[in-house]
C-alpha cells in the first residue's frame, strides 16, 4: 500500500484518521483532506471516480482519528451525487458535495481546447520543492515529488516577478500512479501563485475548494499550472489545470482562499 493510500484509508463504517506528515506547518493540506473525505464519499456513491467535488473548510485538520459521513442525494444513470462531511467528535472539519461517476470510457469523442499544457522544462530540469523551502514547514513535501518551473522560484529569494502564476510537475515520491482520487490533492500541492506578488509568503487558508476531474490520467508525472487573477479584500482566487503525460487535460480546480498569514 502506498503512503497516499494508507493516509486516505476509510473503514466501511466511515472511520478514518488524518495522518501526520501531510501538512503545512502542522495543519493538514486542504487537498489531502478533500481526497481523504472523497474516498469515503466515493464508497457511498458506488462509483469509481470523483467528477466534481466541492469542499468548505470549517476548521483546521490536525492529526488523529476522524469520521466521514455521506448521504446519496441522487443516483442516476451517469452520476451519483453525495453530500457529506469530515468531522472529529461531532466537530465538522469539512463540508462536501460531490458527483461521482465512471471515467473509464469517454462519453464523447468531440474535443475543443482553446489552450494546451503549460510549457515546462523536463521533469529533471525543474526545481525540487523541499519541506523546508519558504517561511513555514511543508511536511507533505517529504511524500511528494513537486518540481517547480525554474522561472517560478523567485519568491524563495525575495525576487518576485509580479505575475501570479505557478507551474511545474507532480508525482508521488514512492512512485504511486496518479489516479482520479489523487487529482483532488494534486490541485492543492503547489505553492500559491500569489507568492509572486508583493506580499509576504505564508500559510494561505482555504475557504472553498472545487476540483473538476476530466479524465483518468495516463501513466507518469502530471504537468500543473495555477494562476490568480484577483486579490482583494483579504481574499484570493486560484485557478488550476492539470495535464497528463500524453497532453490530456485531466483536472481543473478553483480555490477561494485568504491572503497569506505569516
């Protein structure tokens, strides 16, 4: 069993645990928490793939026992919609709603794409992200292989380019294949794009986070790009794209967060 599979295990009765080491400065990463909860909701749905999952973050996720609860709102021919929550001793940590289905066969051959994958140097030429880069500890980087575009590391040296974009490669450090459940975490595994703006980098708490899974990824690392267009009133948005090794768009994301807390 891979580290990710172990850290997202959910018992048949919904019992689970938030594992240590999937955190940012002691708080479990939001994408990891979504994947953990969605694994439980996926079982409730009876479908293999998350299609669209939205989570509202109500409290920080600290390591320890937790519970996933879910109820099928509607089960149709293509999708099952499930509402649920991740909680600890009755205290809600995440409130979620997700549509689950089967992406093993595309429903249509027609495609229209107005853009393509981000232009990245090869995986080996991008800059590995470590747990100790930046102003806070990012413990989850010991379990991931995130490599940043060389042009997108200026924030580490107080050399910000003023363009809110972050791109690079993602893989699991232990070689686990990236499946549709893992994509829920991939979309929240990079430094925030706003780190390139004139603001101090720090923890960016998530208010709401949505991932749309478009396709089962082909084997290999995935290419990712994240952009923020609006930072205002203490809030920021971040829009993400994830592309597989064959150039297919496999996931999109949107996140509403708070500006960095130092």
